[in-house]
C-alpha cells in the first residue's frame, strides 16, 4: 500500500492546517460557479454579449470542470497529488487573471474554460490529500467540513458577485482569485507532504470524448432558444453529442485503464446518485440564472441588491444539506431524496407568481428559499447513498462520477432554462416576463418528475456508516 504508516503522524502534527489550506482553494473554485451569476447583466452590457454568450460564460467553466474532473483524479494518482494540485492552482489563478482582463466575450469564455481545467486538476487532488491525511473519525469530520464548503461557497459567491460588480466592477469577480491563488500556491509546499506518483496509463481520449459530447449537448440546447428545436443548428450538435456518448462507452470498454468502468456506471447506486446530483445542480444553477436576470433585467435591481436577496437562498441550501445529512442516517436516502425534490417543486411553483409590478421579496424570494432548502438534502443524498453502496475498490471512481455530474448538471440546467426563457432574455424585452415564468415552470415540473423517479431509483434502507460525513464517526 502507499506509505500510509507515516500519514497519521503528519495528520496529528499539521492535518488541520492542510485542511484549512485545501478548503480555501476549493472554496475559490465553488465561489466561481455562482459569483458570475449576479455579474451577468453587467458583463453583457460591458462586452455587448447576447443571451447565448452569457449562457456560455456560466456553462463553459462547469463544463470543463466536470468533464475533466475524473481525468484530474487519475493524473493526481499518476503524478502525485501535490504536483497536480499545484499545477491546477497555477492554471486556475492565471485563467482568473485572463478573465478579469478580458476585453471580449471570446477571451472571457476561453478564460472560463481554462479556469475549469485548472479546477478539474485542483479539486480531486485536494480531496486525495485529505483522504490520505486523515483517518477514521477525523476523516469523517474533515469530509464534513469539505462538503460544507460547497453550500457556503455558493452563498458567498452570490453575495461577493453583487458587492464586487456594484463596487470596483465585474472584472474583480475574477481578479479576487489571483491573490488567494498565489497565497495558497506559496503555502502548499510547506504544508502538504509530497506523495510519489504511480506510473499509470491515463485515459485522455475518454476524458476528451465525454467533455466534447457534453459541450455539443449544451451547444445544441443553447442554440434551440433562438433557432428553434427543429433547426439544423440545434439537431446536428445534439446528434453529434449522442454519437460521442456512444463512442465514449466504446472507448471505455477498449482501453486498459478506463476513466469510468462500465461496471461501476451500471451499478444502481451510481445511476441513482448521478441522477439526483444532475437534477439538483441543474435546478440550483438554473434557478440562480433565471432569478439573477429577472431581478436585474425586469425588476431593475442593482447587482448588490440581487446578491443580498440571494443570500438567504444560499443559506437555505447549506441548512438543507445539514438537515439532509442528519435525516439520511435516520430515515435512509430514498425518503430524503423524494421529500427534497417535492419541496423544491413547491418552491419553484411559488416562484412562478412573479410579476413586474409585485414585490420580488414577496413573490420570488419565499419560493426560491424553499426550493433551495429542498435542493440541499438532494446533494447529500446523491453522495451518501452512492458511496455507501459501492465496493471499496470503486470509491474513487464513483465519487469522481458523482462530482462530474454535479458540474455537468449545472451546465445543462443553465443551458435549458436559458433556452426556455429566451423570449425574456432578448435585448429590449424587459417588460416580457413570460419566458421567466416558463423557465420556472419547467424547473417545478422537473423537480416533480425527479421526486417520482427517486421513489423508484434511489436504493432503499439506511446507508452503512461508511460515508455519512458529518463527524458521527461510525466509519469502520
């Protein structure tokens, strides 16, 4: 096994400083998923970007982050976690600078893609360091802290987006990463122990095929908003995506060390976990996207007012995740998944009551906070039920698959709602909120359908104590 005997000593000495440092890096990656949402109208006005380009500003980051994350995990195994971590951090920091300096949509979207590649290297490497540094109960607590970063990072992202966009300007949404990235880069060599890599074959073709397939899928979905569902611009990319997904399965069956083993992907807990994660993230980012543009386009909110209105929503996601973590141990994953989607559906239905002459705090906010409270437990359910039901040797692959669908779900969700709401997102359509209502209605229907599917798909029973990472330490 890999020199595990020395790790507990290091963990006692400097484990928590490792955790703080890596959580800071992960926090930066998560903030960058939502921080842009509030800044979108300002970016659009400044760089004269339409709906399609603004959709890509959000989706390119999560697309590259999700599509290449499993590859990032494999590279961390092959070249050592610390080396991969530093490479990802350097790329993410440089790409953030590029985004902030961008003078055109093309440069900004390219920068977002590079940020995503950096994040895909950094995040799995950081998680690998945490799992080798901490053991037994301490590992459960460390993973609990790591999981909490997700919810709080999303919360800080929307608030920070509002503060920075309203203050020094939207470019600072990206510039703020640069000093943090440099600080973490300087500290990593001193705090994180070097781990030897294991010379392994790395499935680069598989990673590129699955990422390209998802990019084509998103491209087709985004194009449909203006060109229509029957146009060549929509159908060709969607057909290309379907073909590439088939090719991905073929590649994975033929290479010696596949990114995602077909046997692991076909396991019911993995299918159920990826489904729950995909839908939950799609709903979360889709609702943020619609609400940010509705508040700023139709209601004339400033970026700061939007960020402040989003704060209770983001806090609700975090509270929901904490609540979900406690309930899963008592009730099992299936009831929690079903209830979380039902609550989200009810919240999204309440959000459809928006109208330009009504108060957003009375119409949009209560439903949004309720939907967010429902989305929180879905995230925990997806991870917990999957990790508790896969064989030990497949943990890494399964967690990589779940994380991948976390990011890809966000990309697909934003692309779909952007297309459905296209009539309200066109320039000069501030008075027309029909598109926003259609987008919110779709979110409500999706959550309702997901509740019914979860009733059948999510494994029954309580998960084994292996991965309810809230520091109860039932781990064996």
